[in-house]
C-alpha cells in the first residue's frame, strides 16, 4: 500500500486529509489509503461513512473524537503495535487542525510508529489563498476559548500583532465574535469565508464592521466560518481598552518609569507617546488611590 511499508512489525498511521465541502477535492492517494488500511479512525463515523459510500469504499470505522480521545488513542496504539495500519480522518479538511488527534500522534511518536501524512484540503489555506492579505507570515488561532473572559484576553493579546490572523468560528457565534474583535483588536480589514468549495461558497470582504453589518442583516447563516483579518498597520485603530489594559499591566509588573513605559507602549501600538504618557499618569494615580483605600 502506497510507498511506505511497515516499520518492523508495527503498522503505519496515516493522517488523511478529506474534502472541506466539495467531495471532488479528495486526492487519489487519499482514496487509495482509505480503501487499503485495516481501520479508519473518524471524528464522526456517519460523515466519514457517507464519504466512503460515495466513493464505494467499504472499510472498518472506529469513532475517534474529542471526548473519547485519550481512551481511544491507547486502543489504536495497541493495534498499530500489533501491525495493523490505521488512517485518521476528521469531519473535513486536515486532521489535527482544530480537530482531535494530538494525543494519538504524540503516543505514536513515543512508540516509534511510522506516521505518514496524506495532504489535501485545508480551510485555513483555502481561505488564505484568496484573502488578499500577506501570506509570508500568518498566525492560525483556530477556535478561541468558549469562555468569554479567556477569549477576550486571547484577542487583546493579538491587538499589536503585525501578521495576518486566521480564526475559525461557527455561524451561531460569528456575530458576537466579530463584535468582540472590533472592541479588542480594532476594526481591521477582513475576509469571512463561508461554505467554501460548496455550491453557495461566499467570501465577505471589508472592515470587520462591514462584515458584521452584512451578517446582522441576514436571518439565517449556514456553515462553518473561516475569518481572516489583517495584521496591525500604522493606520490600524487599536481599541482604547486594549491600550489601557496594557498600561495597567506594565505599571503593575514593571519598575520602569512612566516615561520609559510610555515609549515602549507607544512603539508597540503605533500611537502617540504623549497620549500614552497622559493615560499612564491617570492610571497610576488610580492604582495608588486603590491601594490606599
């Protein structure tokens, strides 16, 4: 099977990319592997079963998803050590990219099991290729935390990021998420990819506020979303609360003078040193009054 062979008596673990929407995007190599392995570990056996049926592939399936990952990974490693070949697939796209699989790969590496990537579709690269933003450096964030406090902290940490940033989000939460980006990171240029490679594929372009307005006018939105926003530029607007949080953090953790901190923060966000200095003086006074109280 393929050009791999077994590592001694152990089986091989194949990481197989599947289509993100259009079934025709699967590779010939992926179909060959899926048809010849001893077992396919799937995030959702129903979805993978449908794909296999479409291509008339009859093979064994085992469920491998987030909530059974630890237990299932151990069982799959036993099978691999016994010489069976296994293909890992996610619901769509490349496994492990915001999908289960990390524990299995880590255990396979520790057991010296051969791991073979079978590349193919990826929502990240599909959206990035048509976004029109710099692609030489980018950051993939995937799905941020479902907890609001942690999610907002994650976004605030990106406020000064110069690289193109890629997020995943569900249609149920995208409206709220776009609003949070405007509040924390700023109203940057963005592209929202939806239903990519499918019949109703759509890319909504413009400042995040324009994308949000477009979404709010709709009564129904289908499919997963891939959101790409530009990195910070000199003209990018950084939300005031992000700068205030940074000033407060620096004042609490650093022994540097307000003047030194103001220079650093002004350079970080590309804003006026004088405005940062004035804000820092006010915040420091507030912190001191709080301590006295």
